[in-house]
C-alpha cells in the first residue's frame, strides 16, 4: 500500500495465479465507469460479477463483509466496510 484519499486506499499489485481469469471483470467495470461500455448496462451490474468472483480478506485472514475494489494494470484502489451493506428496499 502506498497511500490513499480516505476512504480509498491505493497499492501496486503483483498478479498471482488465477488473476488472469478475473482481469477482464475489472476491465469491464472500469470501462463502464469511464462511459466506454455503451451497451446500456451499469457499472454496478459489472461489479456484481467481480464480487461473485473475488474475496477481500483482512490481514488476519477473515473475510471483509463489504468492499469496492478496482484494478487497472498493476494499480489497485479499494474501500471497505466492517459491516454488510443494507439492501435497498
């Protein structure tokens, strides 16, 4: 980790085994955030695929209940919550 702007943290990453399988999911989210994905889908729909494919863990190994993680090349930025988000009614 090299910094951040609360509540976001930033780090450089070194991809490990299995990352290439999920890299396209992160690219899709970023393209929708940048407005490149013109097929009408929202970035939230794309991000659901990321959340279904990856976990974020605390240093002690416990699973982070809620997080938003972006990866672009060797850069990552994320924020998290210690509590699950409430579902919209």
